[in-house]
């Protein structure tokens, strides 16, 4: 690292109950071939030994800064880290993930070479209990115009692993919701597309710990403050994108939002309200056969990016 040049990257770690995994995660960050970064760990008032691990790590490397939140911020801990960044680039790093040594260098090289790109992410592998469960379905490139990119993203956000790529800090700070709601992370990624595209690096450079799918269904109830936000889990996200982020309000965009809201409603009710699901099976069948796919026309993610192409590991 050239000490005469300003640090270009902030790595924000929103730590919560990561005492058993954080040390390994940070070690893979410190082993990056690109070392011009600072690590900011925001401990979200963890009740375990996370604080002791963080203090030990901070004492061992001057690039690490540790902050403990006086109360649990939940999703806004991510926002705190992003707003604290004063560097050109920013990335979040979960306290239980791992990174290939070339992760940071590869992402920054793409961003440096493509000023119209605001996020660079590699392909990402998932593990559960130490065993590979496959690759993320959510790092596909988005390099069209603003409306096309947002529609394609909303139609298939998948596991949203792209959120753990490297962002241009200014675009990220202008896109993070100041209020918390279910699918805030999808709203954030969609909002960044107002400022540029997302590139995919065709190499697996990161390993994420996989969360069981049922946990996301449970989050809907934990995040919801009204009946409508529970039955329509994407309602608050959609409202924020239209009112605060001010994404395009074309007929196609509104159709895409309607489609993903209805599909996510069925996803939620199929799990929690099985009697209702049995009653509305004909409605679901009609929707999927005649309506939903029409509203999502033009959102296929099979296109080839001009910045990077997809390939398997």
C-alpha cells in the first residue's frame, strides 16, 4: 500500500453475534492482494463475545477500527457503516463470510476501468456446515439503461448477494433507505441502478454462509408493522422506490412492481396461510398463466454483458 495516497476503500462489517466466525472472516480480508483499505467494524450491541474478538483484531492491525453501538440498530447498522465511509469505494463484509485474496483488487479494477459502473461483484459460492451448496443466482450483470436494469433486477433479485460487492460510495450513500422495512436491501440495490450499472466478474471470489430459506419468511413477520406490509411483503419496498428513490414510473415499471408484489404475496401466504392458499389456487394458476409473465416481459437475465460474461467456476 502506498501511504502517500488516500485510502480508496472502506470495508464495513455489521457484526452481530459473530464471535465464533469473525476472526476467520477478517483474516481473509487482511490477506487481500489489494491492501489499500480500512476496516470499520460496527458491533450491533452483540450479547456474546463479539466485542472481545473485535478489540483483539483492532489491536493487531492499524487498518481496523471498532465501534460498539449502544443499542441494536438492526438494518440501520448497515446504513451507519455506509454513511461513515469517506473513501471512493465501499463494501459490506458479513462476519461469517470469506473472500479470495483477489476479491478486492478484481472489483476495483472493474470500477476503475468502467466509470458507468457503480457496483462490481464476482460470482459467489454458498456453503452450509462447510459443504458447498452451489453458486449465487443473484450476481448477473446489469448494464442496460436505468429502467431496463431496475426492472430486470426486481424481477429476479434472488439471494441478493450483489449487495456484498464493491460500490462507488457516493452512489451507495444516495441510495440507502433512512427507514427500515422488509426488503430494504433490495430497495437499496435497485436504487443504486439510477447512477450506473452492475458488473459481474466471471470468477468465484467469495464464499457466503447460506441462510435457510424459511428464515426470510419469518423476517417478513418480524419486519412488518401493518397487515398490508405483512400480506404484501414488497409493498413498503415498492413505495419507497417510487416515492423516495423516484425510479421511473413507466407502465412497464409499474407492471413489474405489481408482478413481484403479487408473487411475493403468494409466497408468503403459501407458507403461513395454507387454507387461504387452497381456496385461491385457481386465482394463482390464472395469474401465473395469463398475467404475471406478461408484466415481466423484457426482464430476462440471459443477455451477455459488455463488461463481463458469466461462466461457471
